[in-house]
C-alpha cells in the first residue's frame, strides 16, 4: 500500500479537541510531550504510561464517547461493536501528519500468528476510512462478525493500535475496550473480556472512564464495581452517563441525581452527562459545533432544565476540559514513578545483556565464550575449594541454609567433622553400654549394643575358636585380627555413605557455580554434562581408593603409632592398680581387723608383703588372656579408626574429589575442541539471538526515555 503524501492527509477535527482539551499550559504540554516521546520509544509496551481507558457494558455508548473526546470516527453497528481493544495514540506534532494502524498480538499467540499480525500495517490518509481498517484488522485477527467462520472466537485479546500524529492538540492514549458481558453462550467470552478489561484497570496510571447508559440502573453496571476494585481511593475513575434521550418519561430525576453525584452510587471524581449524536445525525455528518449545540438545546429543555444539573458536568466539551485538568494532575503525580520504573527496567535489561554475553555464532566467538566461562568457572571453584569467600560478585554471599554448599570448604569441614564424630561414637560393631540403658539406648543400623559382660563373653568365644599352640594365659595373634575385623566391619558402609554425601555436596556446588557463571540455559546444560562426566570419573576414583583403604583394614593389624602402646600400658597399669587395691582391702579386713597401720620397720613391711601374697587375686588364665585381648583391641581400634578417618578425608576426598575439582572444566581444553564440538556445546539458539536483539533495542529505548524524563 503506497503512503500518501502529506498534502493528501485529512486532519482531525481539531476545532473539537482544542475547544476543551487544548494545550493550555507550557508545563502540561512539556509533560505530555515527555510521556509521548517515551511511548514513541516503545517503552509503553513494558511500563504502564498515563492513558485514558473507556470501558463499560455492551452498547453503553463507549465508542461515541471516545469519538467525542478524540475527534476520531468509530464504526457503529447493531450488536457487539468492539471485539478487541482499540488503542488510540494521539501525538501533537503540527509539522507532521501520519495516521498508522498496527496490531499488537497477544502473548498467547503462536509465533506464526504473531508474525502475521505484526506484519499488519496500514497508513490511513482519511480517518473516515478507519471503520474499514478496523474491519480489515478484525478479519486478520479472526473474530466473529468479520466474515470469519461461525466457530471463530467472539473476542480476541489482541490490540489494534491507531497512532495519530499531527495537529491533534492532544498528547494522550485512549483505549476503547470490548463491552463487559454478563451472559454468553460461550463462557470463555465472558472470562476473556473480563480479564482484558481488568488488565487495563489494574494499571495505576490508567484513568478509568466508566460509561453507563442512563436507561439502566447504575447498580447493575458491573464496570462501576470493577473500577472500585482496582481504584480503591477513587483517584482515577470518572463516571460518564450516556443516552439520556432514550430513557422513559419520569426517569430524568433519577438520572439527574446520579449526574449530580447525589445518588446512592457515588464517585470521588463524579459523573458527566452526555447526549450522544443519533445514528441519523452521524449519517448526515454532524459537525462539532452542531453536536455541542444539540447537547445545549437538549439539556436546556424540560424537564432537564428544572432538575438542578451542574452545568459544568454536562456535555462533551466540559468532559474534555475536566479530563485536561485531571490528566495534567495525574501525569504530575505519576511521572516520577514512571522515571523510577524506566530506570529499574534499564538496570534489569543491562544485567540480562551482561548475562547473555556477546554474540556467538562463529566457532571463534564460541571458543572465546567457552574460554571465558571456563576461566570464571575454574576461578570460582578454586576459591570454593580453598575457602576464599571474599570475591566473585557476591556468589559466596548468597548463603542461606539451603545453599550452604556455596561455601564448599566450610561445608566439607562440617561433613568431615560429622563423619569423624559418627565414627568415634558409632563406628564399632559392638558398643558397650550400661546394662540399665541397654533397652533404652537406640542403636545405629548394623550396630549391636552390649554390656561389659556380653562383650567379654563374645571375646571369650572368639578366643576359644582361635586357640593355637600358645600356652595358657596367652592368645593367638589371629584373635586380635578377628576381633578388630568384626568391630570395624561397619567402617566401609559408613565411609561410602560419607563419600556419597561429599560427592552430592560437590555436585550441588558445581551446579550452583555453573548457574552463576553460564546464564545461557542451553550452553549451561551442554557444558554441565561434560562437567558431570568429569565429576563421575573423580567419584569413581574416590570409591576405588576407598576400597583400597577398606581392604587394607581387612589385613593383619599393624601399627607403629606410640599411641597404641601408650594406651595398652595405661590399661594394664589400671588393671594392676585395681588388683592391688583388691588384695590390700582383703588383707586389711582379714589380718588387721579392718584397721590398717604399718610402721616403716622391716618386720611390719615383711608382714604386709606376706599378707598381700596370701590374699592375692587368683587368676583364670583364659580370663587373663581375654582381658589382655580386649585391652589390645580397644587400643588398636582407636588408633586404626583415627587413621582410617584421616585417610578417607585426605586420600579419598581431598585427593580424588576436591583436588581435581577445578579441572572439571579447564579453559585450556577448549582450544582442542573442533568447530563441530564448539557449535554443539555452546552455539546460541535463534531464540537467544533474537532476545539479544530485542534487549538491545529496549536498552536503547530505555536510555533515550531516561534522557526524555530528566
């Protein structure tokens, strides 16, 4: 479609709009221009901007009100007129003339449908042709009543946008919404229209023009209650009463009371009473002056002239003047908020662009991208392993209970401490408890709670099964090994569970690092698969190393740790001290009648020695051998357990899991990737490329808008 020359443009009825809503002050003009330029940048699609919305029930006269305010003709027909929202953007630029119609598809549309609707663009030289343009858009959108099939939807969530640039005298956006419906054969239509209207009313920068016909009871008009729901303080809702010429005789008093805001239903901003042109008046081309004269004569005639109507609240010209003042105050109040919203959105877009990174379509770009994220990944993982938490853009400061693995080294220490403490308290197969607590104390899975007597009985059983050529009072070296192997039989399972816990901790840490470093979801998933393969390899090495440690413990007990001999010596001394104490008590009771006193003479000392010998402990040699074995077992178990815990933490976890972790994604290996591997690994998707383009465009628009709003 060829674009007409500027000489061919047919201007708006500017006498109509400038009569009541002209640019009366430089300040308001500048404010309106600011908002208009921000809207022209496309920011209005992302941030709510001041606008007027005309809404009401079906056939309430909304389009006629909108035409009276804007001077733009709208189609009229019987039944439902507005099948979708029509957004009219008026821009005051006397030196330019341009009227453009476009369609904004709803987000629920498919990509193909969006592309078809976005492609719609019509330059309108004669606004009298607008009804035909609306019909053409309706056909493309695919709603009923536009030569579409009977099963087509009645309403659509898409928006027809008409941008009118020229000597309009106005800088604002008006929106004509589909009329609210209470009953429909298709319940989805009721929901769709309701949701569409709500999406406009809930915006705090929308001035709500609620249109109610005089012929209906205002209490039955759902738009009033809906407006109150979203404008609780009543700062932006204006009532407009239409069609007073169609009411029954005698109903004028009720309408006048509502217009004077004296009825049961009241609005803080009050009501306006309009007399819209009749269809016959429109057909013969009623002018603005004729419309105002018609309204004046209508309300000056009985019975209206006797009902005490506020003359400033009657007629379209008074409505435009009121909206001029209301819009000015509304913009002054909302513009600082718009500025803050624009700045916040710009900050969000800048962060998103930073996360998206530079374009990566060629192998060289992908290689550079992977090298960069590989370096960041390695540095961050190294910091986590080393416990250096003072850097990396706040990653280590995002600490919550559910994200404690961010500080990996601290989390590893915590788990290793739990492992060591658990091994100390519950590592042994048989744990000695007091007899009175045996039933009350819960045992760990695989652990047996025994008394000292039961422990001695068990040792004696093993002692008899391992007897060799040793003399009474001694035990076979196989006894200590068998006792230890039984007591340490839980170590393998406990250690495997601990290594699994550490591996899971490391997995979550690496996953968080990947999410922090790689913002592109597809690239992160691909790279993370490589990292997981490396983690699995490291974990397998760790479990292989653990198996070696467990196998070592299954061999012959061996240690050169002096802690073992110290413990054995201490235990034997304790036993000797206990035996000596028992002999002394017996001697005192039998030979000294319970009262013991010895001089330092040789005779007294000789008597004491003889008495102790006579009351010495009679030793069962098998009992003595088992007692010695238990002492040796306890001493060796402690030494071996501590060594095992340290070896698991150092040789298994440190050597095979933590030390290898920074190399899970080495930036140097990126050099060896083929072009095909690079594309498979991190080539950006068309969707991501398109999003970068859109984000950059929005960034430019927001930056320009911030300049405008200074």
